[in-house]
C-alpha cells in the first residue's frame, strides 16, 4: 500500500467499539505480562535512563536488522495471503532499508562485513522464517509485536538515544525510528488494529496468535538479556554531562551551581530559582524529565492503540 494512500483511510473505523474478543484486545491483554517483563529488563531500564553504550546501541541495531529482514521477507512472500493482505503496509512500516542506513552510519560503508547475527537473535530469526514458510498467519503476531511497539515506545528510545549518544539532530543513526510514511502514528495504529480485528480468525487461531506474540516478546527479552551481559565487558563510556567547573564561571561565583545550591538551602529564593534553572540545563536532568514524560505517554499509547 502506497504511503500517500494511507491518509485517505486513516479514519477507517475511527469510532469502532472494541470488544474483549477482538484480536487486538486479545493480544494486548494476553501479552501484558510479557510486555512488562521486556519493558522492565535491566537493558531497557538503562536505555531509558540514558545509560546506553554506543557499542551496545550498534549491536542492538544489528539485531533489529536481522529480525526485520526476516519479518519483511516473510511478509513479501505472503503479502497476498488472505490472512495477511489487509495488514500489508510496506511503505509505511518496513524497516529493513532504514536499519541498513543506520548500520552504514554506525559501522561505515563496509558495514555488511562487520556485522553478524548474535546467538540470541538467531533463534528469533529462525522462528520467523519457519512461520513464514509453514504458517503465515502467525506473521500477524510478529508484525503486531514489533511494528506497533516501534510506533509507541520506540519513539521514546529515539529521543533518549539521540541525547545520550550525541547523535546528529538530522537523524543519522536513528532512521529506524522515523516512519516517514506515517504522519499520525495514533491514527495509523487505530487503522492497523481495525484491520486486525476484521480478520476472520476462530478461537483456536486467536490462541495460536497469542502464544506466538508471547514467544516474540520472549525472543526480544532474550536479546535484551544478551546485550546486558555483553555490556558488562564493555568499558563505560565517559559522557560530558556534569556541572560546569569553576573555571567556566568567568570569575563570577554567583554562577557556580554549588554556590547557588548552598544559598538555596539557606532559604534564598532567588538562588533557589537559579539553581533550578541550572539543573534544567543539564543534559542528564533533561533526559530524565523527557524520559518520564515520554514514558507515561508511550505506555498510554501502547495500551490505547
């Protein structure tokens, strides 16, 4: 489906009334525990705090490249399958090309010779290939798990990564998170959900899709765990996120954050305001504030999608 045609159908079933038996609701409710486990994994928590190492970001992007290559290969082979055709949105959703651009930025022009599928990513990729060959209906579960998550929480990670890794504001290294064919993510997720709910699936197929979606979350958690373990052997990168030193104050002690803090504690409201402003100028505080605000919005978006 072409990107320019999406806007004409984004209002499709906008006011539909969801039922607990709708496929989208069955998957959302039935994967909540798996979703929470993945979201609360140490790797994701560190990422959200801005404590992401560049090498781990590169390895994570590599894992995503192999996963999306497998998903989109399966989608292309089964795009005319009656159970998947309504969910075929290549211009809007496909991520393989975007990830290739990110890997070229992160590794250089010869990126393909520098990457490999990790031990935790391989079973995930193999499973996607298997369902694409033997039971294409289950691709719905893998597509829903990845694409809808990327349109929700993925946007949080984009902002955090850009700040923490000091990536260019022009988007290099973060193409994966930019869905240029989707101008209204909330409306698109609503459309995708309505298309899912129109699929003619019986109770047995819903159970199979739910099991597959939970399996997809488990595969993602395995990748997160692997990255967390690898990170233990990577030297922590030093980031310039501290307060400025006295030498940068131009001789004016009133500009020193430590002096402002001391005066604020003593009850001087003027210095209290000054200290608050200094805090808000620090990238660490900005990341924390942005993360908490975005996290609340992202979680709401996920469960309301």
